[in-house]
C-alpha cells in the first residue's frame, strides 16, 4: 500500500487530506514519518491530520513535540494552542488548563486562550462533580451489596440452624423410637425368661414331689 519513497508517500497523504479522507491520510503520514530522514519533521501535518481524524492522542503527541522544538515564539504559541484543543477533545481538562496558561504566559492578550482556559476550568469542575457523584453512587451500591450479602448470610445461618434443629429433632425421635423398640424387646425377653423360669420351677417341683412320694410309700 505504501511506496518506499517517503516523498511520494507524503504527497499521497496530502492528496488524501485534500479529499477529506483524514484517517487514510494519517496512515500515509505515519508511514512517511518512518521513511523520512531524521532532519525532516512532519509533526505539523501529522498533528493537523490526526486532529481531523479524531485521533486526538496522536495529535497531542505531535503538537507537544512542535511546542518543544519551536524556533519562534509565535510557532510555540500556535503549537500549544493546538495542544490545548487536542487535550480538550480528550477531556484532559487539567492538561488543557496547564497548556492555555502557558499560552497566556507567552501572550497575555490572547483572548481565545483566556476563554478556552475558563471553559476548561468549568468543564474540569463539572467533571469532578460527576466523578464525585459516581464515586458516591458506587460507594452506596457497594454498601447495599454488603448489606444484602450480610442479610443473605444471616438468612442462610438461620436456615442452617433450622435444618440442624429439625435434624436433631428427627434424630432424637428416631433414637426414642429405637429405645422404645429396644425396651419392648427387653421386656419380651424378660417375660419369656420369666415364663421359662416358672415352667422350669414347676417341672422341678413336680419331679421332687414324685420322688418324695415314692420314698414315703416305701418307708411306710
């Protein structure tokens, strides 16, 4: 897609820029920047193209570079003004405030920079309020979640205690029923033993009576 001649690549980027195809133009500019000699600076064109392509991060990087390498005061003012606008688009309002202050230090009568500084301050204050509101909502939501978790845990504990109580009652009932059966079995065995004992006693008593009678007749 890209030619190896950086000049031709730049020309293609410029043609696309004129057509309004900023995103495609930016691709060619970035390629040309890689191919161009070290003494060739395409930051101005890349920054403008990136801004129009809504790539404000790339635009900020190149405008910041231009501000640092500017040879004249006017070029530095222009670069920082563009940098301020790029930071505004990124909602980096504190960064924009710092940049517009730099512009006003260089040009105290720059009314545009003064207005944009006021706008950046207003938006920063609004952003902080929204963030504070969001943090508060998140804090409340976390508290509600914690309360709900605590309630769920309490309900679960109650349920477990109830289940344990039912199990204990059932176990106790089973134990009582088992004890009753064991008691009945014991009584039955004791009854049988008693009957056997009585039967044995009668049999022995009968046997003794016969023997004694016979002996008495003989002695008689």
